[in-house]
C-alpha cells in the first residue's frame, strides 16, 4: 500500500466554517481516500506534495447541469445529432473539471448521452471528467418546457408517467428531472404556468423513491412550486417565486432549493440585444424578485444546493465558481455558500459518506488556490487552479 502526503497549505475542509493553517493530509493511493490529516509536521509517506502555502478546499458539486447543451447557442440546440451532442458533452465535462467541479448531477440530457458516458467512465475509458449522477432525458408534458427533440420523455397522465419513469430507470438513469412549470427559454409559456399536475408528479416521485433515487422539479413560479412540493419532490430547481409558506413546507419536508442564480442573471444581463426580447424580459422581470424571495427562504432555514443550469445561454461550464458570489448576495458567508456544495449537495445526492468534504474516510477530491476562498469568493474563479480527484492531479 502506497500513500501520498500533501502538506504546507491552508485548508478549508468544507465542513467547518473556518480555515486550518499549516495543514496536511495523507491519501491512500489505491483507494484515493484520506486516511489521516492534521496541522504542523506531517508523518512520513511514500510520496510528498508540498503546496507551498496555497489554499486547499473540496472540489465543487454542481447539481444542475446539461452537458449536451451549448451555452454559446441561442437556438436551444434543436435538431442536433447524438454524435454532436456526445462530443459536446465530453468537452463540457472536462471544462467543468478544470473549473474545480468534481461531481455533477444531470438534470436532462439529449439522447441519454450522460448514461452512455457514465458507462465509459466506469470502464475507465473517459478520463479527466467529474463523477456524475445521471438523469437521462427529462420529463415534460406535450408542448411544455422540455418538449424538444431528443431531450425529454413526453407524458400526459399519471399512467404514462409511471411507464416512462420505469423506462428511464431501465435505461440507466440515476435520478429524475420533471418540469412543473414553464420557463425562461421556452416561447409559449411563463414561469407561473403550471405544467405537470400534482397527480402526475406524485406518480413520478413514487416511482423514483421506490428506487431510492432523488427527483428534481423545474419549478420557477406558482402554483407549480406548490404542486411539486405537495407531490413530494426532493429538490426545487430555480424556485424564483418561493413563498414564505412554501419555504416553511420545504423545511418540514427536507426539500432543497437549487437556485441557479448565475443562469438567470446571464440571460437577463448578457442576453440583452442577443437573445429574443421575450426571453430576456422573463429573466429580467424575475431577477429582483428572485433575490428577495430566496433571501427570505435562506433566512427561514431552507437548505440550498449548488447548481448553475450549465449549458443555458451565456452560462458556460466554467461558471460554477461564479454561483458562490451570487449566493453571498442572499446573505450567506463564503463558507455557507461553499457548504451548499460540500455539505448540502452531497447529502441531497446521498453520497455524503464518501464525498463533499475533506475528512478522513472520504475521497480526496480537491482544488488548490492561490488566494483565500473564505476571504472572497472571487478566489475560486481562478482559471489556472490545480484540481485533484482521488488524490491524483487531473488538471
């Protein structure tokens, strides 16, 4: 058994809310897990890596990604082939890793490409990519947010939902994404338009939970947010118009919000003069309300996860670090913002026993920065950071 000692750095382990100076940890090379850690003089090891006073923190979780999407396209990527989608997905996965993201959850993928790529990951044939919880295709009502070629199962009753969910799991999906409301990027609906009924979503939740899988609901406005909560989903994606009563229900049920603030701001601000006016207007009209509503939800005690909706316009796969600056605008400290990733996202996905924080017994997935991430979230936007998975440098 060989081991590597990493030493001489300031550690933010993702669990505590403060740094630990002059830190070190030891990684078991075969397993990629931390077996010891401390401060001061480290023990001898087979190999030693000296970080020369830099800062170490956990790799990020991004629990709302669309790896087959092109953030440089305003067209929605309609009509692309599976081959093109796959090439784009591999490129996007590697961009995520370079930005410090070591674990993602998919929330809708063209042609089930993520499921197929996960099979290659398991076979060791897709190096330099983050860990991935797959979703396969999303679920949309006919004509709803998500009704795009190759992107979604189209279902219009509880019975259809049950069959399609079962088909998705048969195909290899590890999580489920359903559309409870309209959205910013679809021209024929609005955030406040309910889409799937509570009964349809309740069926989806029942089938997902039978498999011990998490289920996410795209839910931007009401009554769709309320319908999704009443159906029992695990995460509300976006949640821009979450009310005080809904926040209370989320706390009671243990429901998480994934706010995807960087995505909304990108359309509202960078989309002006480029994207269709109706699309920009929907995002811009909601932006101030979003920060007010989600600030109140955070103050109330709702748990937030880290997700960016990566792949939407002007929302590249390198932008996960930008989300933490937006989270601080809700009243979070930098440490609390990062813990949306290291603690909440890992726990929501059910992988917190081995991932998320840099504690003994967990995988050594981490990034190395030149500036203190607890002083300013700008530190994590560093473009030339080192990123490690299982104690091995990936980029």
